[in-house]
C-alpha cells in the first residue's frame, strides 16, 4: 500500500469538499420538485440545512485550492491561464450561490441557482483540466 502523504490529504480534502459543494447542489436541485410537493416551506428548510455543510465545504475548497497552487508551483503560461479561468469560475460560483440564498423572488432564485450550478460544474471541469 502506498503511504499517505500531505499530497494525498490535500487532494482528498479538495475532492471531498468539491463533492459536497457540487454534488450537493445537483442532488438538492433534483429533489426540489419532491420537496415542493411536501410543503411550500420544505425546500427552504432543505436549502438551509444544505448551506450548513455547503459553505464550510466552499471554504475548504478555497483553502485547499490555495494549497494546490502552492504545491504545484509554476507550470507555465497555459496552466496559469487555465488557473485564472478557474479562479473566475470559483468567484462566480460563490457569488451566485450567495445571491441565490438571498434572492427575494422565485425568478431571481431560479436564475442564480442555475448560474451557481453551471459555474460549479464548470469549475469542476476546469479543475480536472488542471490536474491532467
């Protein structure tokens, strides 16, 4: 068996947090119709419960993302460009999630929820590009 290293821990924490942030959004979005059928206040309660784990996961993503960049070092201009794209998507994901949670109308909630999901998935995709 290979030894557990700081690199293993760093990558594990980053992937685990991404699983919660991105996978949780996908799961919650899929559950919304059933939650609405259970009661008008149920989707909000589920979203609040999700936020208790989602935002700490987002924080862990930020910290381990910084750790990843420091550990990987400078890999050239193409890598740096891709990293800048990922930074932009991370900010977009966090900002749209924040706006989604504070949206006053159903339309704004839908728009920001969709943007949050899209930016989270795009961030995940670009992250895989960086790992390759």
